[in-house]
C-alpha cells in the first residue's frame, strides 16, 4: 500500500501533530507500506538542520524524519515553500529531503492508496 502524509504546520507549534504524524509514518513502514511524506507551508522547517526542539520538548522531529528517510520513506519538500515559509527561511535542507513541486504532490495524491493531511 502507498500512503502519503502531507504536513502543513510548523513542527513545534505547541501541539504534537507533527510528532504523531511521524510516529504514524514509522508504524506504516513497520507494516510494509510505502510511505511518502510531503512537507509544505511551515512544515518545511522539519527538513532543516537549523530546526531544534524548544526547551522542554522531549522529541527531536528532525531526527525522527531523518530516521524515516533512512528506513525508506520518501520525503519531498515544496520548492516554493522552501524559500517562503518557516521560521528558518533560506536555511539549508538536509540530504534526503528532495525539493519538489505542486505537480509532484498532485501526482502522488493520484497514485496513493491513502492520503492523510496533518
């Protein structure tokens, strides 16, 4: 099964939305699903090494994302959002987070068995 998870929110927005989405991605990989992650809007920060957990937050979402990439998840980042969005605008992205397009997201949506937006 191909599962697409679309991330829209800043990684550390005062909720555990991104953390729970990354946890779900890991469980989907455990179950044999092909996992695709598309980061857009302020979620693009999650693929930047400059993104660090705030004081008191016990999870590093960037480390979690890198671990998913190492396990075979494909990560694409909205190219337009890369320069426009996030707290860390114009900061570099780490390896494994591929610059992408809205057309690529549309293609993934049409080609996925499940699409979940966070």
